[in-house]
C-alpha cells in the first residue's frame, strides 16, 4: 500500500507538471532547432547529467526563459537559504501555476499540494471580495466537506483575517487564530497560525488568499512572504472574469468597456472613465482619463479635448493632496468599495491660478476601469451675483465675441467703460483701434495678431477715446476659444479701467524721483562726514614717541556709511611738558556727530594748554558741550602724563575705564565718577592717579570695541581683559601695534559702531 501510495503521488505530480515539461520542450525546440521528440530526449539527458528530475529541470528552464516574478522569488529564496530546498521553490511555484489553469477550486488544490504543504500549511481558502464589503468563498482545499458550506458567504463587518487583510491592503499574519479570537473558516480544526494575503492585479484587489496551519505559525522570512504574494497573484488570475469568446467580438474590442462608455454617454452629470497606470510593482501611480461623456463640464473652464486623454494628475494635480480625489479613486480601485460624498472640494491649477469648487462625487470600479461622476454645487445664481459685484467694484467689463455668427455679448460694466448706453451695439474687436488713441495703434495691432492669428492669449493697455472726450486708460486681456478640431470659433476676455492705477503710478514715479534725490543728498552728507572724520582721524596712524611714551592709534569706522559716528581721540605734547591722552564718543551719527566731534576735540586741546588737571578740563568741556553745541551729549576719558615722575592723572565723563597691562596682567584703572558731557549745565568730576612703570601698556578705547547686544558691560570688560592678556607678543618695536591689531581682530563686539583704540607703552 505504501508503494502504491508513492506511485500515485508521483503520477499526480507528473500530471500537474506536464504543462511545465511541455513548456520546457518548447524552449529546447526553439533554442536547439530540434524536433519535439529530440527535445524530450535532451530534457531527460540533461536531467540525468545534473542529478535532478525532469520536472525540476523543466521548472528551471521555464524560470530562465520567463524572467517573471516567480523567477525572482525562487532565485532570492535559493540564494538566501542555507541549502537548496527539496523539492525546489521554483518547482513548487511553477507546479502551482500549472494547476491554476482551471477554475478557482483547481487553483486552491494546486497551491495546497505543490506550494504550501511543504511549509506545514494544511488548508487553503480563496475569498472573493465584493463591492458591499462582504466576502464570498470562491474555493477551498484541505477542509472538511461541511466547512465550506457554512462559510460560503461572510457579511460586511465580520472581522475575519481576510477582512483585516482587505482593510489594511497588506498581508496579515496571526501566530494563533484562537489567541487572535477572530472567526474564520476551519476555526475549530486549524487553531494555529493564519496568513491572509490580498490578491489582485493591476492595482486592484479582487480577493484574499488565506493559508491555515494546525500549529503556531512558524517563522516567516522575507522570501516566504514574497512567495505568498506570488501565490495570491495566481488566485487573482483565477478570480478575474473570463473574456467573451473572440467570435463574439471579432475586432478584439473590450465589450465591458464599450458598455461602460455607452452608459456614461447617457448620463447628464459629468463623468470620467479612468484606467490605472501602474509601476513595476503593479501599484497605481496615476490614472489615464480614457473617456469623458458629452455632459462633461470642467469646473476650471477647459474644453473636453484638453481633459480626455490626459493623466489625472496632469489635468488635476491638486487631486494628489492628502485625503483628496486621487486617494479616494485609488482606494476604490484597490478594494472595489464604491465611494460617495455629498460635498467634496475639487481643485485644479490653470496657468498658475488655483481654482476650486464643491461637488457631489461618486466613484465606482467597473472591471479594470474606474468611473468618476461629479455634480457641481448648484450655487450658480449666487456665484453670478458675486461675480457681478466683483466686476462692478473692480470696473471690469466682460465680453465674448463669436467669430462664426458675429454675435457679441457685453456686460453692463463694459457699456459704462465705453461711455455707451445699454441699448447701443457692442464694438467688435476689429474696430478696437478706431476707438483708441492714435499712438496706441501699434500695441493694439500686436494684441489682435497674437489673439486671432497665433491663437494665443494676449493682453495690452491703451487709451480709450470716448464720445464725451474723456480718455480712460484701459487694460484688455483675452483668450481664443477653439473647437474640438482646434478651429478658432470665438474670443472671450475682459476690459478693466486702470485709470486710477495709471495716475497712481505717475504720482509714485514723482515720489520715487524725490526719494532718489533725498537719498542722493543723504549719501552726499554721509560722504562729507566720512571725509571730515578721516581727515582729522585717519583709520591707522603709525606709532609716535611723545616724551618717553610710545603711542599707537587704531580707528575703525562703522561698516555702513550712513552710520558715520562721532568717536574721536587725541595724543599731544603740551607746553607744560605733559602729554595729553584722550578718547571720546559723540552720541548719534552723521554729519552732526562728525562736526560735534571736531568741536569737542579742538576745544579740549585748547583747554589743556591752560595747565589745568583732567577733572577741571572735563568740567570746562562739559560747559562747552552744553552751551556751545546743539543738544549734543558725549562721553570722554582725559589723562595727563608727567614724564618726569611717570605719574598719570585721569578723569572720565560717563566713559569706560582705561585698561592697564603690567607683567601680562590686565586690570582696569580705579573707578572715578563723572557724568557724561552736555547732560547738565555744571558738573564736577573726580580725578584719579596711578604710578606707571617702565614696560606698562595703557589702553584707551570707545564702546564700539567691546559692546554686545546679548552681554552686560561688566561681562564685556571681563572679555576685554582676558583678550588683552592672551596676546603674548614679543617685546619688539612692533609689539604695541601687534597688540592693537590683535584686539581689533578678535574682539566679539556686534553693534557695528565706530571704534577708537589708543595704545600707550611706557619707555
């Protein structure tokens, strides 16, 4: 009995594989140019040489010749496996495909016997998906006789594994059906693992392949998942409706499509018949608009021949928005479930302008095509009223001229623009030049040539000569209207009164001229201020020796010319034998700040000749600032150095304290009080003294060196001291200049203000 059982199994396998062997023989006949008998002998001889059966060799030959998805799955599976499976995956898939040539029941039995039994599965069910979300058992294998009868129909809403796969549009797997608590066919007999794979072709899901295991679901590598997808495609092929005999349709036309087109042509609402455009993975990437019915009206105003034959996303690119029309069509194509919406927004882009409308939309699948029917929102009277008010407010007059019947339609606003009564005859476009200013005849001729001869949209502006001698500036825009044979049949467009805009542009032009003159004057003032500043204080002055002091100066103006400031400095030997050192900063920018800087600098140099101390000099300079200048305030530091004693006396008026660098340690001079210059009529200033030593370096500066918008003055001073100490230059003759350049280069100030910096080295 065991021997007979093996022989019977072998006979069944050979019967199912006979189609593969016949295909392999045909391949050998074509390649070897031999007879079918010789091809059979060659197949047996080659199988003996490679040590495999004729059926396995036939499957390999078909795989190499077809280069289809079964070939790819088999190759990847064998490449990933530790050792080739027996029987081979290619043989199992090809055998299942050979058994799928009959009805769905034969497909289920072939898949169970040849493809999934070696993987441990014991039953197969093929479900057909219906448009009402119900399921019909199309075929099964491996179940008891009564089980398919009980599950021949599953109503909508029952959460079976097949329903879950359809809802997610992806394969779903369950380690244990009993643990998942989902009802399904064979739920009492096969309580183990379940896999449900959607079955479809061309982007459409027509059913589900369900595989049943008696034990918990084994591990499913990626290659096995692809194998199940291939088997699902075989089920989808069996579920597809068989085409009618060729004799009933001798021209080879699709009778189902013809019936669908006849149906849509009889509907009053706009209809589109779409055919999916799929990629290499059989996913719908777009839809070809195969047909539009005679009642079709594009809500964007385009003719029917611009829509028919185009791709959906080319004609309506905004349909690709999330939750939009394309997503609904794709879902209907995939699942077969119809879509209805009482109100849905349809959008389109025409020449860069976005247009939208509300419509009732109905989408349904018919074989390999999708039918879209929309009914535009019945708000035409309201829209017409809004359009009329918009034209009145914008002084826009619309027109349409039929070039075949010579009929011209104007709205009321256009009669007003021409200064004509509503009972007058509209003026044809060919007489437009006669109503315009003679100087505008050339532009009107170019406009009509583009519109009527080249058949392209055109626009122009001209001066309309009215009967009341009142000229108006008019802008006209128009487009040609072509019929289905691309013949020019009409012109439509609009006139707009742009007289007010014209005179506004004239006024703006005059204003621009005045602004240009003002800007030129401001630039000239800034240039003069900068020249004055550079004439008195050049940006860089080489080191000079003043009575035992080596003095170097750096001046960095603001980066923007119109921000020329009032920073100033001075270093001079006085008749008393002392050296005057000072820096200051006038509030504000521009020519006023520059002239104020010159006045204070010269006044301080003259006052210093009296021999008074720094505190007294600042008190006098405060009176000069308050009385002799126009609302000027300033900060300053004034110091007098005695070469004989190396004593430095200093005072400040609201300015930052000087920095003393001694033995590579930087500190600020002791704080002395003093209000800024010009704030009060009279002010007293405190004076400080410091004993300098040979090798000391004194730094006087303005706030442009250290100020930051995000930092306090104390933190900025601390950063300056740290930066001063970090520059350990050699004690050469250029050491002082190197220090000043280092400070200017690495300071982190960000206020874009002028900067004065004086460096004094004690000899």
